[in-house]
């Protein structure tokens, strides 16, 4: 899919999460269906191009490491309003920061 090539995959398991039938490839349940889709792709260059471009975009948007890193950063940012990391010279502890960003005064 990353190479921008139209794909045909078996309609089972995790493949269903990668290929959206008719949008970025074809899902098939039999050898006969696979043969029909192969013939369809051989005969239709525009269909091959459209499916290939959509397949590449699917990989870029959902499966590349940069996308996964972005999702992790979004997850960490979700905690930002409540927790803040102290400067490393202060021990680098994670402390609760109430809404508004004001840390509670230390007793003492």
C-alpha cells in the first residue's frame, strides 16, 4: 500500500482494518473473487491509480511512525492541564497543577 499500488486482500483478520473495500483496495473472500478483481485492475488503469493513491494515503495517515508519535504526543498533551514536570534541577518530579496553573503553596 505504501508503494501506491492497488491491493487485493483476503477479507479476514487485521486486513479488514487496513483495506477499505473499493476505496483503497479490494477485499475478497474467494479465489474466484480475487481473479475477478485482478482482471478488473488489469483492464482499468484509472482504477489502479485511484486505489493506489488512496492506499498510500491510508498508510501515511494511519500507520507511519510519525503518525503514531503524533498520537502519543496528543495523549501526553491531554494531561498537561493537570500535571507539570518540574525543572530537572528540581528533581524532575511530576506534580499536580490545578486548573489555572497555580501550584498549591507548600506548608512549612
